[in-house]
């Protein structure tokens, strides 16, 4: 039984995010995956650990 178009579209979107998640631009722009889901919200613990320059939470360390 073939997959519905909505499921195919969802899988393609997920595949694109996973495929390009490791790439970072050299121009200093914000990584596209930040704030795209609850796990990578810029005020969250994961962003504090992985992207400290992009962290915007209450425990932000001022330089």
C-alpha cells in the first residue's frame, strides 16, 4: 500500500533537516535548526550546551 502524500512530505522534511543539521555557515548567521522544535529552543539546556553563543536563557553568561 503506497504512503499518503502527507506522510511522504513529512519524511522529506525530516530527512532534509537531518541531512543539513551538521552544516554551519561561515557568515555567522544563526543555525537554521534553532527554534525549529522544542528540543532546540534557544532558551533551552541543549542550546546552552551545543550553541552557547546562541543561548538566550536566564542563565546566560555575560562576557
